[in-house]
């Protein structure tokens, strides 16, 4: 029993996981780091970088090899997102949204024809994916959505709009949740895949954001958009239930993004604290700074452990809604706190764009909002522990 328990409690990365992390680190250093501030200031969505990420296998991490993916699990997925997000969280965010939302929804709920039709293009980044649940007046209240899908012969006709959609303009395909029943009915929504270029399907306003500025966020607009029933994902009325399952994995993604931000900000602050001399010694030797660093390091470690426990449950196919919500909530709040402290440790220089911590600070806040706010995570957790 002791031997079995110890083997289950191995916290070291396997050789494969180490190689995956190293590959993502090298990719980020070579293809992302030189362009971070240029993309941020111009709000450029660098499609070519995602095509390159596809060559590395980072755009189909969880997709089986027979469908063109990397065939990896959630521990490797966390490692990839962490390493990319340590360099540029906005790129990490787009990699996460592509993998865990659009691609994973089709992979999880599409039929075999749909999987073979769309997944290989997504896994290689030939196509960029988007996922549409949120609307202008229905953020956390997804059941109140106004976008409708009405059956007309062998087709469905979509009308409405989605808001805050990652890759809303540049995406080649979007998984969209539309109302096919009554408002407020959790079984009154259905998922559809809509390809770019479909008549009646357009993009709208691109958001001008505080952070994550190289990750495109825009509206999706549907005006008498006609799609065949062959584009319906799963059964009629299952769209909301599917979305909640997709978001379970998506929360691990945002947790990994948060972990990368926290580590990037912490490492920058640690380095600066050793180099910055005041009153004749490095500022890391002052208790006020060293205690900040101690808290940051401890909370990052706790975030990482929570995330990998959630990943373990996900890989095993075990219930993990509570753990995914916990890991997302905790890691996202920690990344905001760590980024804030990193700016504080840098002092006035932390408020300038000459050091990376100001961008980590701006980027971090999205993590407590996207894919379910901190308040929604607490609702999910409390419902699970009070069952």
C-alpha cells in the first residue's frame, strides 16, 4: 500500500513532459519574445505565430495523433501554456482558447464525420478556432441568450450576436451556442459549427482592451445565417450542458495561463530585487521585499499543485468540476496578486514599459474574469461541496 501510494504521488515531470516544456520555452523565446511589445501596442493578432505553433504541435495538444494532433494530456498542456504565458500571456490566451474551447468542443461532442472534417485543420492551425457562448447582455447568465437557431427544412437559421469572442474576426470556424428552446431552459440551447464565409455570418467590433492585446477579441454577428443540420454538434438541446463540460477543461487552461503570468512576473521581480541596490545592498535583503517574494513563491507553488491535481483527474476521466473551478479561481487571483507585487518591487520602474511587469499586471486581470469570473467559480465550488 505504501509503495502504491508513493508511486501515485510522484510530482516530477516525466521525460516527455520535460521535453514538451523545453520545446514550448524555446518556441516562446525564438518566435514570441522579440515581438511582445510591438504586438501589444499595435494590438496585432499574429496569425503567422499560431501557424508556427501548429508546426510545433501546440494547437492540437489534446487531439489524438490520428486526427493530426499531438495526442498529449493535460499535464503537458499546462506546461505548454505556462511556458508561452511566461513570455506573452496574450499568445497563451489564444493558444488556450483555440485548444480547449473550439477544438475540444468538436472533439468531445462532434460525430466522426465532423471530427475528420474539422479537427485536422484545427490541430495543425491551418484553421484558427473561435467559440461563442457570451453575449452583450448575458455574461454569466448564459441561459438568457438572445441568439436563436430556428429549424427550416434540413437547415438551421441563426440570428443574433456573440460578444467577447477570442478570434472573432480571424477565426476560420466558430462553435456557437444558440437558443433552440425557451429562455432560461438549460436544455433549450444547441451547439453549431459555423465556417467563415458562410452567408449571414460576419464579425463586428474588435475590443480595445486593457491587456491581452495581441489576443483578438471581437463580436460574432448572425443575420439569417443558414447552416445545414450536418453542422449541429450533438443533440438538439444539449448545447448548454456541453458548454459546461467544455468549460471544466477550459478552466484548467486559464489556470495554466495564470500560472505562467505569475511565474513570469515573479521571476522578473526576483531578478530585479537582486540587481537593484539601495542603502548599500540589494533590495532582496530587506525583509519587506524578501517576505513579498516568499509569499509569491508559496502561492505560485500552491497554484501549480491545484492545477496538476485537476489535470490528473481530467486525464483519468474522473469528476473534476470542483477542482477545475478551485484551480482556476486560486491561480487567477494569485496571478493578479503576484503581478501587483512585482510592480511594487520594481518601484517606479515597474510603472514603465521598459520592464515586463507592467504588461503582466495589465494582462493578469483578465484571468479572474474570462471563462467564468471568480464569483462564478465560488458558486460552482459551493454547489459541489454542498451537494
